C-alpha cells in the first residue's frame, strides 16, 4: 500500500517535500515554538523524525508526540486518515474528549 501510494504521485510530491524540508528552513523558524500547543507527528519507519519526536516529547518543555505505526517519512501520503484523526484529537478541547470518552491509539 505504501509503495503504491508513493509511486503514483511522482514529481509533484518530490517538489513539495524538497521545498518544505527542514534543511531549507532557518533554525530561527523553531525559536518561538510553544511546546504546550505543539503536536509532533512522525512515522515509525522514519528514523530521523521519530527520534526527534521522542527526544522532544521528553525534553524540559515537552511537546505532544504521536508516532504512526507502519508509516515512513511521507505521513500525509501514507496515512492521511490517521494524520487527520490525530490532529482532530489534539485540537479537540479536553472537556469534550472526557465527555465522549475518546482516546486515540494507533
């Protein structure tokens, strides 16, 4: 499923990834990140970003970290519905989560 999804997208996908790469953004872009309101998503198969996410989730000012199983670097391409569910859960007010009794486990 992963390979099929990625092989269809081709050059447009590569161009987007290239321009949005953290290597092309300045370190100062992260200077004002508020860890209380930060969600870090990474795929289990993406060694670089899953390591960063785990580190940030246990830092002095931890961020919320979710690791998507069986997903690599292209999380939006490989698992778009799971990404949407995680973001929805993160943005949902805490009291509403408690009322609904929802918890997200992937």
